[in-house]
């Protein structure tokens, strides 16, 4: 039977797109080479008889073939929520979440029950947690007392900032099995359950979806969903803090920037409805917390950009854009629209910086690779914003600017009477939408991009769409038209698939190339593992040559 270490190896092998040696894998997984071979034997024993065994080839390493990959995915899928064994990192995250939100006394026995491990393991975990907290930018300490058990000693806002980052890591990993464990072991606790009821979640989602009607703003769909998921944790973490009257007043004033904003009035209304409908009372600090999140999350629409409150911000952004244009001879298609997009983005950005709310960008590394020149241009001018607003921009922050800029930089359009017609579907926000259009225009010259929709917009007009193909960043699209799913920042594989998709007008045509290449190599390379590694390297060279030829 496979154990946790075996599943760690199995999971890692499924991520590989190029061969890796056992030595490299052992370093990544922090296991000895001997243990890697041991767990590889266990995986091979678990594979169906008809599937070729996974063999590490000297100097090449391990790379799963298609049949092995499919069999391993099935094996991973058979690991249900009850047999799932958490990694050390997940166990620490679960313990930290519990300590952060519990209003009850947290003891070693409770942590043992929570994580299904021994007392010694919990003691080691607590030491690891102390070390991790000391490495964090927030001034947080894990303390223990007879009355309270284990608790986090820190400023209330620091605790919220830390918990926000922890929850972001948990939910962006998209590990449904681990999230199910959190639900089973934390959310279903009697003292916690009321905050996570389906009725409250449904109310919050519905209420936050009406922000456009109430405030003239529209939350980014992903941020909206994330806020509904994390808000109960943040409220509970606040309740678990022991305040003096003076400390509570200081915490209340931490949210004073939000008091004059429309978002604060909406937060008051949410608190009123939670009290009347669900008998859940929020105080002024919790109301301020909700307002702070509403101000900090990204918006796809903001009808208040002309307010004189933001004149200075607009002037600073205009100076930033002018400097970029003059220094690098750039030209933007719709400069006023771009300025408004950046103003919408930066209004929320400044609140995130003020309140220390994490702003990670999952596309940063892709953007650095695909748009390295534009990234460096933007980075060289970002000091204008940093000095004006007294903030420091991270690479993640700069990457968001590149997304907006990349979608507006002038390109020479190619006209062709024989163009195919495509609609794009993307729920990633206005900046990503524009960048996706720009990428597709560059890759698909013989193609007319009729429109780009969110998923909701696409369904509302699907019966009148005249396009003959759909390209989407989500696999949730239901349509009778030929559909291709790609990443928001196009990979080389995406580009190849798109070119094939357009040329065949979405018709799937069976290719015998893979079998033909394998058959040819078999004459000269009898060993199947050596042949598979060589075939993979040949295909990589061919793919790159195909992309370079097609785009130039």
C-alpha cells in the first residue's frame, strides 16, 4: 500500500515535463536516493500489470510516458479524503488555522486529535511553527499559558494579515482533499460551524455580487469567491484575541481610513443583515475589517474614477505612462482607457499596501519569460509611483502593471478576407483579458477575434454568437462550438494547440506522428526508456522550431 512519501513522489513525477535524475528528485523531495528507489518500487508494484514499469535511466532520469501518466493519475484519484495523508506543511497549516480561529483552549491533545499524529510529532510541529513565525515579516509569536493553551501573540492587524496569507496559500494550491480535511476538522467544530453555514455563505456571495448596483463597482470574480471563503476565518480569528479596552480602541482606529468610504456603508449593511437574519452580531472592528477587504480587493469596474479625491493619483499615473512612452518609444491604443484601468487597479493596490494585504500574482514568472522586455521597462519607471505614494512595489505588483500595459501596446493589425472568427472567454479580470487578446492577435494573424467575454457574459449571448470557435482560459465552458482551453499567459504548448485549432477549424484530426517517430527511433535505440527520453528531446526542439517559424 502506498504511504504519504510514495504519494509525494507520485505527485511530483506527474508534474515533470522533462526527465529528472533520482539525485535531483531526492533533493527536491528531501528524501535520500535510497528512499526514492524504495518508493518507486512501491509505485511500480501498484501499477496495473499491462503498464510498463517506471525505470530511472542513467544520466537521463525519469519521465512518465502517456500510459504511465494516466495510470498514476488514476492512482492519485483513488486517494479519498479519509485515506489522505497530509504533508508536514499541510499539517502545520491545519494546526496554525486551528490555533488562529479557536475560541476554546488549544491543547496538545486537541492538536493530536486534529492532525492524527503522536504527541512527539505535535511537539516537533509546534517548534517548526515557532521557527516559521520568526521568519515571517509579521511580529507574531506562538505562546502557551495554562488558561489559554496555545495562542498567537501579536497585534490584531498582524494576525489578520498573517491569516490572510495563510488562507491564500491554502486556497490557491487548489488541493480539494486538504480543503475537505479543513472543513471536516475545523469548520464542523460546534463553536466554529455557525460562521460557515451554507446560508451565510450564500448570503455573503449574493450581497457582494450586488456591489455594482450599490457602489458602482464590480469585484473581480476570483476575489469575490475568495472573500466569501476566508471572511469567516478572519472574523473568528478576531474573536479569539483577548483585548484590553485600550488595545481594542487602537484596533478600531486601524480601520479609520475606511470610515469615509462607500465600502464602509456596505459593510454596515452586511453586519445589519447578519444580525437580523442569522443572529450573528459584528462590532465596529469587524465592520472595518469587511470594509478593508472590499477596498483592497481588485475591481473590474469602478464608476467613481472622476472623483477629485483621485486627481493626484491620476496625475502620477499619467506621469508614469508618459515616462514609459518617451523613454521606450511606446504607443498605446487607448491611452485614456489604460489610464482608467490603472487607476482602478491602483486604488485597491494602495489599500492593500496600507493594510499589508498579500498581493501575489500567479502569472509573474510567466510574464517575466514571455514579456521580459516590457517587464524591465515597467520596472525601470515604477520608482515614479513608489516615490509619490511612499510604497515599495514587488515583482508581483509590477507584473500586474505589465498585464495592463501589454494589452494596450500598439501592434500592426493584419487583415485577411479569409479570417476565422473566434470568441475568447476569460474570468481573470480586465487586465488579463486585454493581454490575452493581445497574445492571440500576435499568434493568430489569420483570425478575427470577435469579442472577449467573462463566462457569465458568454452564456448570456451564446445563442446569438456568429463566431465559429471558442478559446477559453477555463475548462468550465459548455458550448456546442469547437472549444480550446489555454492558460491566461500562453505557453509554447498553448500556441501550438491554437495554431492547430485554427488551421483545422476546431476539428480534431488524429495524428500518427508520435507513433511514427517512436517506430523510427526503435530501429536505432532498442531500449524503451532511452528511446522515450530521446523522443522527448527531439519533440521539444521541433516544437520550438515550429513556434519560431509560425510567429516570425
